[in-house]
C-alpha cells in the first residue's frame, strides 16, 4: 500500500494503480455502478463528476449523452 489509512477509500486514488480505492464497498451506500471487476461500488453522486473513480473510467463514460426517444 502506498498511502496512509486516512487516504484509503476516500474516493480519490493516490496510488498509480488506484489500489487504495479498490475493495471499498460501503454497505450503507447505494451502488449506481459496480466496476473494477465488481469490487467497486460507485454511488450516483460520483457518476459524471469529472473524476474517474473506476480504473476503466466507466463512471465517466456516456456523460452528457441523451437518449433519442
């Protein structure tokens, strides 16, 4: 681990591989998206916020797109 305990699971990856942000599921949090092989629970407030919380940036994809209904 490359960070102190206070920086782990704070929503901001400090490690180059974001390992300080993996496995941080909080059972009181509603998951709007599961990413990183379902090890990460991203709440709705983190979606499209300009900060990638998933290693593959899945939480920042499709932002601003509208469905042509």
